[in-house]
C-alpha cells in the first residue's frame, strides 16, 4: 500500500489566531516536515475582531523584520485593507479607496505585480475594464447584495481567487495566488464563519498574516450582512516552512516558552 499523508488538525474552539499559528509552525519545524494537509480553526473573537496574543505577534514581527520579510499586517492587507474600511460608510467607499491606491500598491512591491487578493475579490475581470462598483466581477459586492435581497442560497456566498487563464503557467515558482477560494457561511442565529482554501501556505512569512487577513475579510462581510464573525477555518493543501530552521531558532524557542505559559 502506498504511504499516505497524515493530516495535521488544529481545531479547539477557543483558540486565537496567535496560538493556532504558533502550533502549526512548531509542528512543521520539529521535526522538519511539510504538513499535508493542514487544517486550522480559529474561534476566539471579540465583536468580530480576531483575538491575538501580543507576545506571539511581536516575536514573529521582530523575526520577520530581521530577515527582511513582510510584517503580519502587510500580509493581512493583501487579503483585506483594514485601514481603508470605515464601518460608518457604504462599502462602495472601501472599493473606491482601494481602487485609487492600487497602482501604488502594485508598484511598491514586485511580488504584487501579478495582483493582490483583495483586487481579485472586488475586480476579478478588472483587466477587461469592468467597474468594480456595479458588476459581478466585484464578487464581494455581489455576495452582499444578493444576500441582502433575501436570496439565501448558501452557494452564493463564495469568491474565487485562482484564475486558470492567468495562473496556470509553466514557471517553476508562482508566489501568487496561494489562496484559491473563500466562502462565507452563516451559522446559528446571527453568526458567520469564513473559510479560506490554500494550495500551499508558507508558514513563517505568510501564514499568520493570511489568518489575520481572512478574519478581517470575514469581519467586513459579516458586518455588511448584519452578522457577527465567530469562526475562521483555513484548509491548506501543503503547509511549508519557508526558511531555514536555524534562522528562526530564537523564534521557535520563544514560541515554545510562550505556549507553555498560556496553554
């Protein structure tokens, strides 16, 4: 019989983003291995905002900066630009703000040249000249409008990132998009879960920001639907450590000490 991959699952209901991420990274570092597949569930929120452990976040951001990598907040912004969202204004304000600054976002970072996640969420066919404010190419707006118009078919609440026309290339490396698909699921009387699906996830530089960004995106959609975000689920085909273990030895040691104190 062929050897099968053993899934790694983190699914306690009360885990915050920081602890869930730390456990995944440590599992992939010691022993060094790819987690195939990896499933993460985060269930600790405060009014829709994801709860975090400040010590874990600071340990990671300091190590990321030391190695010249993007911060957790920067990575999260590729999925949802938190600073552009004003809860008191119509959601189209967010789309317009983002659209106005998008050329600078793509110019400042070479890895953004193929696109950003939020860009595809609000303008999947933007290269064809679609208006992000009033067409189905703006997947988030289509989801929100359809739900509020009482079409409660749950399969409406999904958005694609991966586009085979653009993303099936013959190159050896494709850094974007790793996130393939997002779904939103109302649960209970007024709760909502957000689900993200990744083909591969880089556990050191990207994963924490990925989880944070998915939570922020889920919080936005839940707010617009009149719900409250209560859960984030992330399904990853391959969870991979994207740095030498020796380069993050201080980080992993700090995470082990912190988890021993809070769990």
